[in-house]
C-alpha cells in the first residue's frame, strides 16, 4: 500500500476515535438506564403480584402495566449496542414463572391441600394427559372434513357467539366436569368429541336433568322408547338412566353409528334423524338418490326445527375446535375427579351453599347434580355417602362445609320452614261471609292472600306469602285423597309442601321411604293434604 494512503487512513481513524468513544459511552449509559428501568418494573410487578393474590382493587391493572414496562425495556434494549437482552429476558421469564407458580399454590391451598402437596412428579404426570387432550382435539379436526361449513352454519355460529354465548360457555363448563364419563364412549366408537359436545350443547346445555315438553330427558335428550332400545330406562331402583351421563353418551354414540350406517356416514343426515326422527330421515335419504342434507330436495322435507337443529349442532362443534379464531375464550376449570365422602348428613342444596363459588361463576351445585344424577338436590344424604366430585370440591368441602359459621348458615338455610315466618297473636277467628265489613272469603284480611283466617286481636303486623297461606290456614280440613302425577324434578318433600300434605302420611299411603326417589310420571295417592 502506498505510504500516503496508509497515512490518510491512520489520520481518519484518529479523527473517528472521539466519535466512537462518544457513541459507546452513550450506548453504555442507555443500557444502564434500561437496566434500572427493568429493576423498577420488576419490583413493581412483584408488589402487584402480591396485591393480586390479596384481591386488592386495581392490582391486576398494576400487574399488567408492570409487564408492559418490562416489554418496552426489552424492545428498546434490542436497538442498543451492548445492551444485555438475554439478561433482561431471563428476568422477565423468571417473574412470569413465579406468578404462575404462586397461582398454582393458591389453587392447591384453596382445595385444602398444602402448597407443595403435589410436588414436581405430580405436575409432570399431568403433562401426558394435557398432551393426550391436545392430540384428541387435533384429531377431531377430521370433523371439519365430515361436515359443510356453509352460510347456515355460519349463521348458527353467529347465534352461539351473540345471544347464546352464555349458553355455549355454560355448556363447555358443564361438559368439562363430565368429559371423563362421556368422551370415552364416543372415542371407543370412533366418533369425534366435537360431535358429542355439539349435540349436548344444543340438547341440554350440559344439564343432566334437562327434560323437554315432548318427554325427552337427560344430557343427550333421549325419548323413553328410543332410550329403551339402547339400554336406557329404569334400572330397577326407580332411577332413569337417561339421566346418567356415561350411559347417555354410550347410547348416543351407538344411535349415531346406527343412523350413519343407514345414511352413507353423513353426519348432517344422522343429526336430522336424531332430532326429526329416524324413520323420516331414512325415507328422505332413500328417496333422494344419495343426495346430502343440504340439497334443496332433501332439506325442505325436514321440519323447521330440524333445519335449525343441524347447523346449530355443527356450529357448536366447530367452535369447540376453533375457539381462538372467533375470539372465544372458554373459562379455566379444574375437573379432576375425586370422591367426596360426607362426614355428616347434607343435601346437594346445602353443599351448593357452603362450597361457595370461588373461581366458578355459578358455583358447584350444577356440577354435583350432573355427577350424581340419582340424588334429588333437596334430599338429605346420610353421613358416609360417597359423591362423585372433584379435587377442588373435596378441598372446599373440608374447609367450609364441615365446621364453622358458613357450614351452620348453609344448614340453617336448607332446613328453614317458610310457615314459621307467620306470626299469630291471640285466638283465630273465622270471618263470616255475611259480614259486610269483612274481607272477601278467599283472602286474609291483613294481606289479601289466599285463606280466610285472621287474628282476632292482632298485635303484630305480618305479611303472609301466597305460597304460605295454605300452611297458615289451620281451620281448613284435609281435602279428599286424590291421585297426582309426579312432574320433572319433584320430590316427596316438594309435593308435600305444594299440597299441604304430611310427608310421612303420603309416604305410608304409597309404600315409599321419606327420602325415596320419585320418577317423572309416577302416580301418587295424596292423603292428608289441604289442597
């Protein structure tokens, strides 16, 4: 290289040294400033995490703001020479992990378990289950290829995501608790899980005791005669197994496979049969030359209810598989099954009160009813009874339902007798119809509700609810015994209260136990009633 070029290069380098030194110094100062900002955001996030667990106002907003600060620092650090991006990122990840671990510890303590009771082995054991669930969901995308995603289905998706979003989310929550009972029955028979969810969401919203005016019953809404064909019905104890989630799922899967075997494995036609009748679906299919449900000549032969039902089921199944695409977030639930052994007598109503609803919008009564369909919610179950429940329910039971004020309040509420709210002073006097100044014979003078008895010398003003008037009317004689058909969800207790009967008398008249289970449509002889 010529000497003059070498000299010019050296001079240029010497001239740049102050500039490079200034830039390096500026970068170092910026990196230090970012490091200080990161430390401040870390401290802010740690304080907010404690406040969130203490349920303090605006704590979550402060936590989110601290995370945003850390993200801003890392974004700025990337543009600064020499800034320790990896160090800041590790700080960010460590804080997130601490927050997740703290949430997990809180959940375990709420369940009545020590924070370290599960340990790393149990947490690791859940990973294969999570992977299995993800694999099943991924496999269920074959459902996409089995149905048509057309404007009718799109309209149904719109309905699920607007007016019916609450019903869809409730269906999902209910299904999560029953999934271990229902999904294996579909899996064994080669049917997609999404199809199970779609039918259940449309038929019952995941409510095991749902019934229809036409007589369909259970989570999958089987008619009595159809249910009998597939093994459902009275199991000999008075319990109708249409209400059993496992048995109902098995019968539903067998029914669908039988229909699809007749209908060229077409899911839409099988769903049309499920809702509109298998005879009609088979006749339409056989007369349609193998055309699909959506062909006009086929579609118009089904009633409006069925034309609505098919896309609604497909849409619910579609959302089950693709929630994120539609901005749909299903709530987190803890459905891990566990037996709950009652340490003292209690009803499901009582448990629904004392368990509370921490972390679950509507509490746990629906879960207990769905998992224990044989028991009426108001029936007191003896100590030692084992109920199907979850680990969280068991923990909450041990914490809130055995001893303490909440346990006592729950029991007080479920045994309260509305008739005891009526306060009487002095002897009772019947108001004669001929008395011009008297109240009408069908009313209580002080309240205007049903009955014809008032206190002769009232010293206390009371309001008697209409539903309590028959109890307050001590002067009425028992009505003549008559027959009564049991309605959906009724028990001996509710029927006795409804007609002013002595429950023990009605039980003896019908050869029943006082805590016995009644079935819908059962005939009862009402003895000793006042209505």
